[in-house]
C-alpha cells in the first residue's frame, strides 16, 4: 500500500474514531436503581425506582401527542424445593406519560393522580419513581421464611394507537423493558 493511501486511510479512521468519541452517549431503556422492599406499618413497600430514558422513536411519538403507557409489576413468591413456588402477592400499576405542546409541559398519570412537569427529564424521573408503593401486607408473610421478590417496568405497546401498534410490535425500537429484577427477602 502506498504511503499516501496509508495516510489517507489512517486519517479517515482517526476522524471516524473522533466522531464516535464526541457523539453524545445516550443510554436508552429502563434500568433499576436502588430498589428495596421495606417494612412500613402494616405493609411492605417498594422504594427506589427505575431510570427511564426514551429512545428516539418513543420520544418523537410522545412529542407528537401519543401517550406512552408504562406498567410496573411486582411479585413475591416463596420458593419450594419439591413443588412449584408459592405465589404470595402480585401487584401492578399503570403510568401514562403525555405531552401538551401548547403548554410545553409533560403530564404523568399514576392511578388517577396527575403531576405536571416542565421537562421530559423530570417527567421520566416521576414515571420511574416507585414512591413507597405498598405491595404486600405484613400479615401475609410468615416469620423466619425466605421469599423471592421481583419487580419490572415496561412500555405497554398494546396501549399505543392502533396505526402505531403494527410498527411497534414489528420493531424492537419501540420496545422497552427492564426485565425482572429479583432478590431474596428474609422475614
């Protein structure tokens, strides 16, 4: 390879590497952050939450007036050695994120409680917050027993408008799921 071709090649590679390094890093998806199941009064409550970052498709749809629906799910089981796990508790709740272009604000609807946010980052923080969600009563759990708790959060594609559902189910760009986060709970 001639010296001038090698130089051009190296210059092009260096330029590409710089562009990639300078491109803003954006972590898309739903990731758990400091989730705990804590005993409070007569219940066990979930605290902590999820870090939610919309991908380009979902953010564009949101800003065009499409409501994005998130589902948070919780489960508590008692593992058994010689039989199926015993289901102790299951809970889920729906959160809806919408954008009002006229008011330039975002609205989060959590089980009928509305909150308004000036920025998308604030709205996503509210969507991901578990906010001391009471998920199981203390009396349902036996003393000195080990349970396995699990929580997850995902975008409910079935709640999108029908014309978008075809694209959403066919493309992984619309799908966001934290997967199950599981941990042992000893009482």
